[in-house]
């Protein structure tokens, strides 16, 4: 049972970490934005709603990474 739980933690955490990192990266680049002051969309100021989404994606990425590491530690402790 613990092996299955640790595997779920590793796979689920890794998946969520990748999704959180991808969303964070996309929101940092802001490819959908245009601003008259700068040619690059990343130079435009971020809107408050975009900042909330970026913050949440970064939090999810960090917590999911911790979840995957915890699953790996549980798996290592019970396999050896």
C-alpha cells in the first residue's frame, strides 16, 4: 500500500510541478500582451489578475515539488 501511495505522490507531484512551472513561464513571458512603450510583451506591466495567477502557479509548482520529493523519500525508506 505504501509503495502505491509513494508512487502516486511522485507521479502526481511531478505532473503538477511541470504544469505549475509551465504556467509560470507563460505568464512571465505574457505573449498575448501588447504595450505601446515596448516592443517585447515581457516588458509590459503585469495586470493584477495575471499576478495572482502567476503567484498561484508558482506556489503549486513549489508544493508539488515538495510532494514528489516526499513520495521519493517514503519509497526509498520502505524499499531498503
